[in-house]
C-alpha cells in the first residue's frame, strides 16, 4: 500500500481551513472567530486547557457540527457537506464500547476501516485484505492480528485504531488526545508512528493534545485554543506569556532542539 502515492514526497494544498469559525449554544460560544489553515504535510497540534473548545474544533473539522458563524472547509468543501471520507482518517480518544460490546479481533477492527456499505460479495471473499495487513505492519501490530482487542494494552489498542484509520489511504489523519491513558513506553511508540506517517508517508496530522512537552517536541505547528485562538505557529515561537494566557497561570517554556540543547 502506498499512502497518497508517496515515497516521502509531500503534495501541496490546504487540507483544512477554519475561517472565523464560531460554534455555540444560545448566548454561549464554545469557540469564537477561529481562523487558521492546515496545509498538506503539516503536523499540527491543538493545545488548550479542559473546556477550551479543542474537541469542538475536531467535531467542526469532521462535519459532526455546523459552525454557527464563519465556516470550516475540508479539502475546499464545507465540512458538513464533505463526502470524500477516504481522504480523512479519525482516531478517537478511547476505544471503549468497541471491545467491551463485541469480541472482535485486531484484524476485524482494522478491517472495519474498509466498510463502505453492505456488499454481498464480501461473503465470498476469504482472507485478510492486503490493505489491512499493510496498515497493521505500518503501526507494528501485524503479529496481533488474531488477538481480541480487549486483551491488548491501551497503547496497543490505540495503534490498532490508527491502523484502522489508514486502510483507505487518507491524506489527513485526525487524532483526539491519542496519548490519554497510554504509558510512557506506549506514548513513545505512538509518536514514533506519527512521525513516520508524517515524514515518510506525507500524511497530514491534526492532533488534539493536553501534553505540552510532547507538542513542543513533536509538532511542526501548534494552535493554542481557549475559546479563541491564542497562538498559531511553530512551537518554538510560543512565549511564556502566551502559555500563561492560555492556561491562566504562570508557565515556563523550555524547548529542546534536535541536538537536545536548551534554548
């Protein structure tokens, strides 16, 4: 499987655009006048405190909610009207409900990513599709294919969900706090996978996170949200004042470059 027909090459274009996007209920706006773009090949993290509107932005991006003001464009189309979902992969924050209600194996869960309506011909097909095998190999769960997802660690489950999101070769991968509940070793594996998908496969990554350290280390671009847009740009340009404004308490900024030197 070649994702987007790439071998490390990044195509140009805007995957996602917020144009003065506002969403709220009655007199209360959850997010207000948010404007920024997500370019093809970017790795952007959405950072902010609890209740800041991060998940609302994801819902707007995926067309699950319509903005009450402004607009959100997904590959140039209003997100709530978008239909080319093979271009977008989504990894939720938790897999609860998937493995607790159904005794599904890893292969079955990943294969669900290929679902595109009822197809009687599938009853006559045997074996695991190549795209499912390749997706599992890409995230390091190929050896877990026959195991039930309920028997896996949280980190392994998240890798399975990433594999499921990759089987249709998306251009944009959206993750909602994927590190939640994952131990330190699992987090390092997770970010290693995301780096490879972004750098080698050219997949655009949009990740909601609460982990400031990981965002500063991994992301190419950061959008700091607290109802409005507090900062948008490279993580090394975030100032102490902007982080303090974001979280409402004094914050220090410490960034490591590729040589692990403080600056």
